[in-house]
């Protein structure tokens, strides 16, 4: 039969020290927590305008655009400004490894594809109930700028800055209508 080890004072002392440290580490009622700037906040602690905090912030988008093919940087930046200017509540972030835009859900993504820049207008990664119902008709794209892939997904393609400049107003109008649809879906 194995003999029991006698308890030592050291073991008891360790437990007492642990209890003291634990008590100090826990929050006391009325103790003030340190104010910490939220993720995505600027150096002054206020949130950056038009940035989705969970998506890397404006710096991530700026560096992504800076790393793009120089032939398309200005076009992508102009598209970015146009989409953000279409509605004050639109925010931006890096999603799907591309500059993307958010209002009641991700709704637009900008991709450089071969020799053109494509704006993908969508209603998120998954089809939502009621999405796209009448969207094509409400946009009434007589210009033919949009290519429809489904009821809730369309693309606009721009080959250069001149092509984008010619379609800028139409894109802004489409984005405003798309935002109205995003809000409608969020209410349902």
C-alpha cells in the first residue's frame, strides 16, 4: 500500500497566492474599464467613414488599389468614388479579395479581369428570399450597360477611363436603385 504524501505548507501557500491574484484580476463593481478605440477606428478613436471595420479598413483598400495594374488604378478609384458618392450610408471594405461595398449587406464588388474592370452588383453571397424581384425592371437599363446573370446579379464592364466616364452617371443611378433594393430586403 502506497503511503500518502504529507501536505506541505508550500502547496497551501501557492493556493493562497493564486486566490489573491485572481481576486485582483477580476473587475470590481464600479471599476472603470480602459477606453479602447474600436477596430476600424482612426487614430482619434472615431470610426472611419465609409469603412467596414471587419474588412481591413480604408488602408487595406488603398494598398489593394495601389498594387493593381497601373492601367486600371484610376478607373478603379473613379468607380470607388462613384459608388461611395451614390449614398451616404454605403461603406467599403475588402471582401472576396476585392474592393467591395456594403449597405444592409455586401452589394457590389470591383474586379480587374483581363483587359477590363468589372463591377459585380449582387445581393450577397447567398440568394435571399425576395431578392431580385422586379429589380431588372426597376433599373430599366436602356443603355445596355448591365449584363444580367440572374435576377439578383448583374455586371457592368469598363475597358478604360473614357468608357467609365461615358457611363459614370448611369452607374451612379444603378447603384442608388440597387441600394433601395438592399434596404427593402433588410426590412423584410
